[in-house]
């Protein structure tokens, strides 16, 4: 029996889910629909970072949040630029937060 690559990814737990952390080229984002991401000023031009998802689900980088902030991984340099990370304003895990004031 032949299994498609998509089936293998889904069976092996490699399929990414909405709100799951994703990355490309050292930048972090979360898997979101392109309409959600683009509607919040994020970048969703990278394909393949959210395996097992339809074509309209891509890694969304730096969507807007809070008052003039953007979502980013807490390892980013937000604090170095005078900003602070605020919780509960971005989708995804607790280490993906809203950077404001930078």
C-alpha cells in the first residue's frame, strides 16, 4: 500500500497545527491562515514551514498586537530595543508574545 507524503507526515505527528510555533531563517512565527496573518500586518510568504496544512496555512511572522506591537519569540531582541513582552496578546505558546514599546 502506498502512502502519500501528507499521510506519512500526519501519521508520524509531523503535521503542524494552527497556533503552533514555526520558524524560517532564524525568525519565529505561528502557523495561521494567510487571511488572518495578512489582516494583522504579518508576513506569510514562506511555504513549507507548517507541514501537513492546506496551502492557505503558512508561518505568520510579526503580526501586529497590542498598541503598536508585534508578536515574536521571547528570545528576540525586544528588550534590547527598550521594549517589553506582554502575555496573552498573540496566538501560540507562552514563549511567543507581544513586543511593545521597542
